[in-house]
C-alpha cells in the first residue's frame, strides 16, 4: 500500500545508493561485486530492517520480481493459466452442469 503510493524511481535510486554504501562499509565492494553468499547475507539482512528506506527498496524489488515471473510464460505455465476462458459453469462445481 505505502510502496504503491510512493515514487518507485525514488525508492530504487535511494535503495541502490544505500545498498552499495552498506556493501562497501561491510564487505569492501559494491553489491554486484560481492560473491553470491555475501549477496545473500546482505539481502537477508535488509529484508529484516522494517523501518528503513532500504527495506522499502527490498519490498519493491521483491514484488516486481514476483509480478514479472508470474506474468512470464514460465510463471503462467506454473500457475496452469488457461487465459481468458469462458466457462459455462463454475469449474469444480459439478452439480451445476446441465
């Protein structure tokens, strides 16, 4: 709700700046230069910082990754999405068939 009302570009700019600052302070490199285990540690740590701009960034990126996946061919296949299909009766309600 709060993320949806905020400016996503501002959240991303501030989040990337803060993410790289924390990575340099704690690991000596920007996020993209860290090894995967270090990246995982950083992502886990920011996911628990509930009242920070970095947590807003994490939430936005996570939500967009989920949205992107479940609107992709692979995600739609996983959901067994059939498209905008007309059903003459409610699927699963066998008693309504005539």
